[in-house]
C-alpha cells in the first residue's frame, strides 16, 4: 500500500518531549532544525580563518546571532501562519493553534530574539551590524511569500544562505577573495535548502492548492516538484564542487584537498539517497528524507571542513 501523506492529525516530527515553557518554545521554532544551516555559518567562519584570526568570542557571537535570527524568523512564521495551521490536519497541533503558547508570548519572543540578533551583529563588526536589519527583514519576510509566489522555497533558501556569508563576514569584516567564493557558496545553500523545502512541501500540495497558497508542489504537482528539487540538488553539488575548486582553505596537501572533494561526493550521495526515499506515489518517508539526510549533509560537511582546516594548520 502506498502513502501520499502523513496520517491526519499527526503532529510534525523532530519535537522535544515535555510541557515546560522552554520545551514549548523549542518546539515552537523546531529547534532541532537548527542543524540545517548553523553548520554552514561555522563553515563560513572556518573559511574566513585562513585570512583572519578566529576567537572563541567571535564564534560565540556568530552562534548567538544565527540562533536568535532563526528563532525570530521561525516564530514569526508560526505567528503569521497560525490561522492556516489551525485548519491543516498536519499542523493543527502546533503551539499557537493548540493554545499551548499565546500570541503574546510569540510576539515577545520575536521582539527579544530580533533584538539579540542585532546586538550580536553589533558585537561582531560594523559591517555585520549594518547588514543585520536587511538580513532580519529578509528572513521575516519569508512568512508572507506563499501568499504571492510559488517560489517561496527559494526565498527561504536565500535566507538560509545568509548563514555562511554571515559567518565569513563576522570574522573578516570584508568580502571574500576571490569575490565569487561567497556567492557560489551561498548559491549552493540556496539550491540545497530550496530543493529540500520543496520535498517537505509535498505533504501540503493538496492543502495549499485548496486554500490559495502558492508553492512548487501545489503549482506543478508532486511529480513536477520532485523533478525541480532534483534539478536544484544537482546545481547544489556543482556549486559545492566550484567552492572546493577555489581552494577555500588555501594551499593544502593532496590528502586534505582529497578530503574536501570527498565531502562534495558525500553530499551528492546523500542527496541521491534522499531522492530515493521520496516517490510521487509514496510520501511516507518525507520526514526521514527532510530531516535525517539533510542533517547528515550539513553536519558532515562541517566536520570534514573543520578536520581539513585543523590538518592544514598543523
């Protein structure tokens, strides 16, 4: 028997257990999903360490800036979508529709974490501080995109691509050399995350279509959306390969360079496996494809890049 969607009334996965306020807030913003983009912020820091000194203080401010910006963006998304979530069987048990958090608590958390993001950016350097309002407006603006464009997945991807660029700028306070390195790294994250968001959105294709919400699955159908996601993931692998070809860690031994190329091959393998898990007539493994595979990609890439940097500096 095939399965096209999660059971009705099923709650989203990757949730923490418990009913305390910290647990409810963590589930409100899907805290485990931080694993997707946070490693790329740290990859940006590692690439920047080739030309500038990295301190524990800088790493701490980068982590705070990223975490607070993501919290604000996710909480704002839940706040904007609360009425839609309330009528979607898959999301009706989220914190605001279910009443386990209040609108006031959500608004306060958004204001607080937005302020923390701007403060952390100010503590890093003047360039990060100057760019922080633009970055914040972009990630908050994502919450409205399904009202007017089918390409909201790419808007989200561009928001996540701020992570490696921000990590790099936090250390150097200047753009990369070569200039295109950060652009291609950001494009890799856009294509990777935009593609996996399309896969995640397959679950709501019929609901979005019925309620006038725009997405790639609701516009092109499940099969068409899977094809577009595959194309984006091929482009992501090409972009990651281009980043490695630029020698982001500077002159390194053949062994270290081989590790970096192995990381690209690993990303390609994980994405291939992700697409083997999801079929047009069987979406029962979307959750595993979305969370497990992409978590392995981001954490695995960070681990390899960090190891390569330590070996090159030894």
